[in-house]
């Protein structure tokens, strides 16, 4: 989905394989990821 309910960022997802190894299949979202779709007029360029 393209909408995060209540603005909660998604956590990283790990895949546990049958041989016991673990692989990250999705990194954790950052605030920059959340606001990326709102950056249509360079408002966030000055925020660090």
C-alpha cells in the first residue's frame, strides 16, 4: 500500500532460511522515506 496508517514507519524484514541463515529482505524506513512523496517544492532541502 502507498499509505502508512498513523505515520508509523515500517521496520526491517528478515527472512529466516531453512539452513538457519538470515537475509534482510527490506530495510527499515527512515523519516526521509516517509516524507519523500511530500518533497514537491524543495521544502525539505534545508532540514537536516
